[in-house]
C-alpha cells in the first residue's frame, strides 16, 4: 500500500479498509483535500506516557505523537449528567 500524501488521504485509506464512507464523510474528506487542511489526529496515533493529574471530571495525560502533548480524558457518566442538566434548564 502506498504512503498517503496528507492527512485526508490517510483518513481515506484507514476508513476504506474498515468500512465504506458515508456520503457526509466523503464530502468532509473532499473538502479537507481541496483546502489541504489537516485532519484531527485519532487517539491511536498517540502514545500515552503517564497520568499527570486527576480531577473531578477526568484525568490529564502526558502523550506523545512526534511532539509531547497533554490530553484530557473526561469521565463519560459525568459529561452525560452535565449535558442533561444543561438541556433541562
């Protein structure tokens, strides 16, 4: 398999291997390719090095994907409760 030229091509290759693209996904990829815009990095591209903090809503991890980043993970049950509260008000 040939190496993708940009992120949009990489997304196309990855998704074509797992399943067919929906019409909306195909339009998004075409727009990204047209403007040569970067595609958001999936979590699989990161190596999580260590947890550097914990809080009420989640954890903060030190992660690496060519550079060092901080990645925030939120507890799903708390975010669902927050969304319910916002919708009810």
